[in-house]
């Protein structure tokens, strides 16, 4: 009888550890990701750009959750519109992955249409 209880406990602990690794990364709202990436630097080709959150659009990708009536994701795809002195320039597409409560990674930055 005792052996059965120990086996069940071990199985539950193993399953809990695997799901805890997935749960450890928080979900962010679109508003939060826009605030966090505002001012971040990205490299596109030979240029380094500083993201302006006011000219950036982001959308969640993959599975989402709803908390307090707000949809949240762990991954985002974003488009940043750049400007020159004469007006609107090109757009940059990039992806954002949430790594923690304050950490994120920007990757796959490329010019739209290039």
C-alpha cells in the first residue's frame, strides 16, 4: 500500500516540474510589450534603430490567456515605422519573446518588402 502512494507522488512531482517550466514565463499584454520595447535598440541590416513605441504596432502570437479581462501572450510580432526628416520611411518587422517579468528578446528584425 505504501509503495503505491510513493509511486503516485513521484509521478505527480515529475509532471509538476515539467509544467512549472512552462508556467515560469509570464504572459504580457500588448500594452505592456509596447511599453517595454519603447527605446530598445534593434539591428536591421547595417543600421541600429531605437524603437519608438508610438509608431510601433504589435500583435500576440500563439496561445494566449485572459486575465482580468485582458488578453496576454508570450510571443509577439511587431512592425515599427521609421521616419526621416522628410517624413515616413520604411517599416521594420520583428518578433518579441517574453523571457521573464521584465526581460524580453527581440529577434528576426528585417525591413518590410526587402
